[in-house]
């Protein structure tokens, strides 16, 4: 496999880097420029069956709530021959089980941290009370247990869970703490979409990793990267070089970009079209036919792809369609080509499912009365509107039941995206134009192409708390951990912004 050179230092500014490297002459610059592009197409063996995360077991308590027991633990995982890799996982040594629940269900968790440092579990994309959100204010100390509980109240969708300790999220995710959270509802279950988990409805947690010579995870930033870690090998559900045995004509892939910083532009080796049926917040109004789908860290998408009997085809990440300015793209993975997973179709395929022409309900916030408009500019790698994250500072409050429009801009040439806790939002416009088809549904994380203005409409409902905030931040985890994050509270009638409890604000790294 061709690998990007692992260099031992990271440069903070492009100008500084070029000036320094110039001292080594044009030959040094050319070498480093060429080495910054990664191409693994045709180099991956695809000799391991794709692992399918087990569905999390649960039991009902006396109140009727479904209780899931999750243990955060350290262990070792055999990714490749040789020494096992030291990893973290949930109910296992790497990643965690898929949690599945239906809209309207009461879910409860007993989450025990057996690590030797504090961590947390954040329910990414979930609408729930701030005290249950699992952000940096709900850290779980070593040996302690956390017991969040709420009623699932949102449409069918593919969400995920991951740690969110202040300043340490990237390291904890990179070590392996993540898993999917699938929500079902009556409407989605009434469709004839592929829906048999692990057979024609396949979770795919896609992550890039670097391994050192002893098979241990290397979390050093890539050369001149403004995003942090860029791995040179791809894991899907913790499997290196995975293949999947296809037994049905249509297969639904639930794609999650679970990487710390890498952008993926998914497509197949033969450029076949597939149907995008859902994004972060659930089903689109109707399917969109495409041959490329770009996902930034934290984004999810559900696609349905058709296979022919007996064929073998590879899913790849192609060079990025957009998202960077100038040479920064090449240095941050935008020109990389990566083999992701091989699909091997049986000689006879079942053909009992379909992609309906009508799917979900279109977002409906355009034209609503707007209580407040706010502007956010992300720049560098550690600030929003010039401010860095402060655990004790609540940046603003929003009123429960109101709709706000947030205009968000990537003010530089680096790669950024924007995630908001608690809500799914509607992308109203991108630079004054209607959003592209892949942004036509409900979103909680959106890639920010440099210098474009994204107008996002969101309604804050159900849960209020003047003291415990939700987060908004870039989901490039190095940026988040460096301070590119802020906090807001949802206020009930007559409530004013309170103060983060000292015990909650004290987890500052």
C-alpha cells in the first residue's frame, strides 16, 4: 500500500511551512508535495469479511423503559498480523454495538466508565434534554456510572454516539469509542426499503487510521495538515480490507463518516449511480440519483445501490468535489483516492425490495416567523466569531418554541463543518441559492465550503434549561478540541440565562 510519509511535526501556518521548506530547495518541496497525495486504489487486499456491529441488547424496567447496559473499556484489537493494537471500545475492544429504538420509546442507559480517565457518550443528532446530551458537561469519571433516560421523539434516521470530553474528543474517538444509533418509525417500516440488518441494510462506520511499526495507533497530525490526523488505511466497522457478500439485488448502506478529520467522496469503481434516500435527520422527500456523495466528519447518509448477480465491485473515496481553497486541499486529503470496501454478489440475488418515489417529509421551516438571526464565522482552527470555547461561558440563549436562522460561513480556506446539538436544521440557502439535493433534507452537520454562506433554520422545542448548555461546533475534531465550539441554552417563558454549575464547568483540559 502506498502511504503518506509520517512526519514528526505539524506546521501551524502555510506561509511559515513554505518558507521553511524553501530552505531545502525546490527538490524538497517537490518531494513533499508528491508525498502528500495518497492513492490506495488496487492496493487493498479485501481479504476480511466486513464485521457487522451487533445490535445492543436491552431489557425493560418496571416503568416500561428499554434499558441498555454499556461499558466503556480498554482492550486490544487484532487489525492486522503481528502485535494486537491497543484500543478502546463499548461492550468490546473497538467501537460499540448498534443501538436501535423506535420513535415514542422510552430509552434508558447504564453507562459505566472503566477507563483510567474521564470520558462521555454524546448522542449525535438526537433531540433530548441538555442534561442527557452527553456533551462535555456530562463527563463520566473513572469507575463511575451515568444513567441518561429520555423518550425518542424524532423521525426514523441514522444517528451515532461518540465521546465528547472537553479537549479530548479526537483522541477518544480515534481510540475507538463510537457506534451507530438507528431510529425506526411507523412510516419507514411501512415502506418496502431494504431493512434486514446486516443483510440488505448494512451499517458502515468508515474511519481512517495510521499504524506505527508496532501496529499501534499513530495520532500525530499529517504534514502541514490544518485538520490533524489523516490516516493512510481505512477501517469499516473496525475491519481492515473488508468485503461484503451481497445476497440481494438492492442493498441499503448506512454510511457514517466516523473519522476525526478526513473528507470522503463516496462512489463506486465503475461510477454506477445509486439512490441517496436519507441524510442526518432521516429520509429525504424523494430519492436522489447520483454517482458521488461527499461526507465530512460526523455526517451520515443512507444510500441504496443495485447489484447484478455474480459481480464484484469496490466502493471508493474519490478526490473531493469541493471544500478547499488552493494547495490546502492536497495537503489535507482532498486529492486522495481510497479503496473502502469490496462487494461480492452471489450468483442469484433476492429481489423483493424497492426504492419508493416518495420517502420522507420535506423540511418545512422556510417561511416560518423567525425570532432571531445569528451569524457565525469559523476561521483558523480554534475560534468561532473570534472566540474560543469556554466551559463556564454560555454564549447566548434561545427561546423554546421559536425558529431561528443561523448564517454560517467558513471564513478561510481550511476545511470546516458545522454541527448543532439537539436540533435538526433545514438548509435554506447556500450563497443565496436553493441548496443542492444532498442538503434538501434535515441535517445536523453540514460541510462548509470556503467563503459560502449557509443559512440554517432550526426550531428549538420541548426541553429547556437555563444553566446546562448544548454545543455548536466544527466537527473536525482537532478544531473542536482546540476551541472551535460555543454553547447555548434553551430558555422557557420568563427564564433568563443562568450559570453553568461549577461541577459541570470544571472539566477543562
